[in-house]
């Protein structure tokens, strides 16, 4: 008899929790697919850096477990409260609390087991999709196979049923300790209204705005000067942001009352009073929950933008810093061993040796004063190359050749620093180079490895006629410094190949780098001491190795950011949906009254849409507002390698994906809510 009643009531309420059930299935599927990737040998063999993927997933899984625990606990507690009258009735009829708690536990274990099984099946297909994407990223062929990795299944089962078990134990304890009276009236209770005084709410609201603005100001100040960034101040800003978000939603209802309901012309217009009262009462009794949801959205937006920025930075760094497949620099110019290995192990398209020079600062770096690039590179020198060598490098890369007069120079720079240089030469177009007056003909933003290989951010191209003077100044500088490793290695070798090289090729090439031991006098553990230091007399960079590293980090950052964001959005949207769908029972009566007062079908549907829209928008509007300046502040430290156009595009991508997933939950809730209300019309 008890089982039949339980099954009937659970079936009756199942439609209200279908969104929760689907969310749990998707969460299990994501958890299983990522655990499968973490233990996959195919993924680990792609790159030595992909071994970090497993470690990263383990760390991220802890965050996901906490979010899932919060979601499942909240939903089970909500389900318990909604069925509390049923359980209270059972107790009045003489059924023991232990039997009731066993029934509730069994019901949820069955639901959990079904969700787990379906989630594993869905996760198997997701794993194939994610693996295909990663393999394609590394240009590797992949054949789709349906494989269940027992280790991944076991890890997912431990995570999921561990959460489920702890939450059920908490619910069992609550059922056993709750009195009959409390069970019968549990569905009437809401979260406590923390601030009861209206005037106190207004003060708290103003304080929350001040905290949020203060947090944004500190964030902007700290990230605008990365060299003096203080971890303590950033921590203070984060705390202010969290407290400000919670206080904002705790006091929001009073602000709405003050702003809207006290305005009679707005208050009695159409269905405003009905909507505002519903919204304020909900916010008033669920302020902590909405604050938590808003905090999660803030993390999603800012975190998602930072993840995309890191990917942009890696991609741009390769584009700007590794235009050639192989780049080798040397102190002595002997590349014989390097060339022998390269020609034996790669299909070479072009190979070229040339020299770069260091000269005293020309003043060009003043263009970066007051910008993110201030103090970049070697402080006392500029890097120079001859026009002949420059044109040869351009030819190898497929650029057109350039020309200039004997009293002209060209500056080739990273695309991210072109704007300040363009502005600078408008008023400072004439400079001195090795004692000669020259005119800056143009600024070119072509990729030529100005990331420590061919200069730092920019490279000066001079006519061949000036090279003897440039060479003499370079020699004088090296004699003054004494230890050549303080300056750029003067001799360079670059090569392009038919196919990209791999990590093994890079490691083998590095073995040819010569080293020498030098006696260094300096501070060691707080004391002035002389010690021996091994100095490299060369440097090797390959695009293949850097691409392998970048793709690994790209995969790790992108997939984990997607993993966290999707679970967070689904969790928060599920809570909002369940709240509204569960409350549809009591809204039936209210909408019946509106119908009797003359509201037609279309007006009622619009009112329902507005009610749900306001409720769904409330926890997301503040995160969007505060995340824009916060993201722009954080993004400023990436502008060395990322353009503002890319930053703005990233923000649109994150907002678009968030609104898309969130919108799907909103539409599903609106459809189901209307269906519930229509049953009594």
C-alpha cells in the first residue's frame, strides 16, 4: 500500500522534476566523458603536456562535485518539502518514520541509478565527440569506437553515488527528526528574510553597490599595472565582490518596492502590481539562493572570458613568435651540426643564416611609455637587421620585398604594439641610428619572431650601407658588457619544412646547444657569494614543439572551461526551473482569480511569460553588468599578445553561449508552467 502511494505521488510530481532529471543525466555524461579522456592512452600519447589533462580534470572534478552536491541537495530538500504533507499524513496514519525515510531513499536511489545509467550511455557518445575534436586539433586520424572504460565508470560512480549517498543520509536524518506538524506545514516555509526592516534593506542595498563598485575599482587598478599587482588587494576585491552580490539580492526586494510599487501610476498599470508582488516576495524569501546563483554566473562569465583570452594569447604567440618552423640562435655562428641534423630529419624548403645586431637605444621604445609594453625587452639596446637579410626572411615567409633610401629605416613589430608606434612616429619620425640622422619610412606589423628571437616587440631594419657602423657599435657594446649572454645571440638560423616537426625533433636539436661555466658574483641566500653557473651559448625554438604545447594547453583550458561553465549554467537554471514549476500549483489559484476578473487567455500567457522572464533575468543581470568592467580589467594584462577586437569578440561568445543554454531552460520552464496552469482553466 505504501509503495503504491509513493509511486503514484512520485509519478504525479515527476513532470515538475524532469528538468532536474535531465540535468543530472547531462552532468553524469559530462563527468564520465571527461574521466574517460583523463584515462585515455590515445589522448596522453598526443603530447607529453597532455598528461597534465588528467591532473587538471581531477582538480576540476572537485569543483564539479561540490556544485553537483549543492544541486542535488537543494533539489532533494525541495522535493522533501513538497512531499512533506504526504509524509506527515503517513505518520498520522501510524507509519514509522524509518519506513517513510526508507521509501524516500529507495525512490531517489532508483531515480539516481536510472540517471546514472542513461548518463553513462550519453557520456560514451560525448567522449567520442570530444576525443574526435582533440584528435582533429592535433591533426591525428581517429576511428570512432564504442568503448566503456571501467576505470572511468568507476570514478564517475564514486563521484556521483558518493554525492547521492551523503545527500540521502541528510534527508533521512531530517525526516526522522522532523515533527508531524513541521512536515504538514513545511511547504509553507521559505528562506528566512535576513533583513526585516525596510529602511535597513535600503541601507544594505546602497552598501552592496558601494562594495561592488569598490571591488571593480580595485580590480582595474591592480590589473592596469601588472608589474605591481598585489595578491592581497585582489583577494580583498574578490571578497568585496562576493559580499556585495549577496547583499544586493538580500536587499533587492525593498529597492523594487521603493522604486516601483510606491509609484501609483506604474503600480496599477496593467498587470504590474501582480508581477512585482510575485517577484519581490520570491526574491525576499530566496535572496541567498538567488545570490548564490548570481555568484556562479559571475564566475562563469569572467572565467569563460579568461579561458578564451589564454587561448587567444597562445594562438597569437605562435603566430607572431614562430613564423618559421625552426629557429636557432648561436653565440659563435657555427650551425654545422644543426644543419646536418635538420637536413637529415626534415624535408627542408628554405634554410637561411643571418646576423642581428644590438645598438644603443634609439628612443623608439619611448612609444611604449605609459602603455602595457613599457620597459619591454632589453633595457639598454635595440635590435637591428640589414635590409638584405630582412628581405630574404620576408621572401621565405611569402611577404613582398621592401625598399628604402640610405637615410631611411623601417620598423617591423608585433601587431599588438603597432598602434603606439604609429602614434609615436607622427611627431618623432626622425631619429639617430649609430650617429646618423634617419627617417622612419614605415611601421610594419608582419610576423617576424619579435618575441626574443628577432628583437623584443620590434626590429629596426637599416640600409646595408649602415651595417659597418652598426657592427662596430654592437662589438663595442659586447666588449663593455663582457658576458655576451646578456645580449641577444648575434647569429641566427631559420628554416621552413614541408611538414611540421615534433617534440622529439626539438629535443634532439637542443642537444647541440653548447654551454660554458662562468663564475658569477651575486646575492645567494642573502649573502654576497661567488658561484658557478652553466650558461647556454645558443637557443633552439621549433614551431612543432610549441604548437604541441599550445594545443595541449588549448585543449585543457577550452574543455575544462566548457565543462565547468555548462555544469554551472545547468545547475543554476535547473534550480530556477524547479522553483517555478513546483510553485505552479499555488499560482493556479491566482491565475484563476485573474481569469475571473476578466483577463483573457493571451493576456494570461503574456503575464506568465513576464513572471518567468523577470525571475530568470534577476540573477543574471547583475553578473552581466559587473562582469563587463571586471573582464576588461583582467583582459588588460593580455593585451601584450591579444587585441581588443579579440577581447570584445570573446565577451560576445561567452554571453551568447550563456544566454543560449539559459534560454533553453527558460523556454522549457515557460512551456511546462503554462501546461500546469492550463490544467485548471
